[in-house]
């Protein structure tokens, strides 16, 4: 009868290892559960490691490398929720991964879950298996999973990760929804103006040319613009596309990204919006990591890496170095880098003094998330009428400039 080497959890904290004889893997799981154990890893003793690695390499060869896997955010969220629910229901991690693999529709995610299943079956920890997919599981995700495995509270950690990702996605969706309508309006509005100047306006130029009178200044400006765009419309479109490429495609950690992020911190209204959004994300992440048992320095380092703004991230890394090198408190370090407002720094100081830093960070995150939501509402309310006025003003100028010579003719006829 085959012998299986197991690593299992008894109760919330105790971890046991040993061997069990069973007909199959499922039979071994059943026997361990009958002994009051929840299996973490289960490996057949007689199966050679080389054979297992060979089987895993054959499976991996049929799929592209990890950097080419196309996994959507919602696939990772679904995986996290499903794994949290199954682990909480005392389903062994191996069986949980097998069940999730059967229900996963995305081929890339299915491959990853199957690979995690093989690695855990080979005796590796779940976090070690996930570490091979950095494009799918961030350093924050991996650190949380590892701490949950070490503390025997993996299901709680998975729920915290899932809730954190859900809140983060909710803020992102609100920002995208707020910008969607203005973006469509800008594209349609300027597209309409471009067509008017390159298609319709040239037909009026011949009419104006036959007029034996001096054309008004607005009409001359419009005619010159129309001629320029009509003769150089291909170059104009290429220039617009080039601008979009230059400003739209910004690689992370590049000098251009740092420069753009730094400029954002000096633009009125945009400055406050970016700062509040980043503070909310930072404090939410830091509080989550500290609640999970990670040290202040390690948590600060991971939370800083989650920020999108390179300039703010650079400033917060200085605070991280100061805590390590000088043993300073988090609040005193943040005062020196001048990233956080006084309200946030004072809340952190109170939390440190009272031993409730996690609660203070959660309160700060909640407060600034509300600020961001209000800013989004204000931005949506103001941006739409401003765009309508701008585009309407441009169209109005074109119509006015086209009709002005006709009005002059009518005035002369009188």
C-alpha cells in the first residue's frame, strides 16, 4: 500500500508532519481528516521527485511562459474568494485547488491553478508556488499568503486580500466611470470640429473668394485653419497619434513616469485628488499588513510599492530608510518627508501611542476614500459642463465665422 508523507494542521496553530498508508490520495485525505487533521501538503513517498518534476515540466511546456499569461484582475479576485471560502470550510488546500481548477474558465488562470496544485502536491508551500507568477500575484499578495501559512490563518488572510482588492477595484471603477463620459465627449467633439474644417469648410472658401469685399478677421482665421488641415490632415493625425503614444504609454519606474507624477503634485485640484487617493491606498495596505503580523518596516516597504505615483513613492521610501537606520517612529518619519497632511500624521501618532496603529490607519483610509469619492463627484459635475462650453464655443466660433461675411453682404445691400 502506498505511503503518503503529510504536513497537516491540528487546530488553529499546531502543525504536524508524518506518514500515512492509504490506497490513494483521496483515501489519505479522508484518513487524515478522521484523525482530526487538516492536510496542508500530501506527497506519495514512493513517487520519485525527478518523475514529479518531469511531469510538471511536460505540463508547463504546453503553455507559454508566466510573463505571457493573460490573466484578468477579476480572475485573480474570483480565485482568491473561492480559495478563501474552501479553506475556511476545512477543505484541504490540494482539493481546494483541484476544485477551483475545474470551475475556472480562463485558460491562463486554469494553467496557473493546476501548476500550483502540482507544486503543493510536491511539498512546496502555496506562497512559493505563487512566487513564480509575479505578473499575477504581487509582492503584497505573496507576503500576505506567506504570513497566513506561517500563522495557520490562511483563510482569514485570503478574505482580507479579497476584501482589500475589492475596495481597490471599486475606487478604480469609480474613477474610470467618471472619466468615460468626458473622454467620449472630447473625442466626438473634436472629431466633429475636424470634419467641419476639412470637409465642409473648403466648400465655402470658393464662395468667399468670389466676394468682392474684405473678409472679417474671424473668417480669415477659419479659412487659414481649414486650408492648413485640408492640406496636412495626414500629418496632423500622425502628430496627434504621436502625442497619444508619448503621453499615453508610460513605463513604470521610468524617468518620464516620475516627471509626469511629479507634475501632478503641483497642479491645483489634481494635486489634492492624487495625494488623497494615494494616502488612502497606502494606509489601507499598511494597516492590512500590520494586522497580518508583519513588521512595520516590512509592511511600510510593501505598502510603498503599491503606490502609483512615483514621486510620492520616492518620498515615502525615505521614511522607510529612516525607520531602519535611526529607529524613528512612523509618524515622526512621515512628518519629515512632508507627504501626509497633519490630520493623518496625528492619527498615526495617536495610534502608535495607544498601540492601535492598525485601527488608526484604517480610519485614515476610510476618511480619504470618502474625500476621493467626493472629488470624483465634483470632477464629474464640473467637467461635463466645462467640456460642453468649450466644444460648443469652438463650434459656435466656426458657425459665426462662416456666417459673418453673409451678414456683411446683407448690411451692404441695405
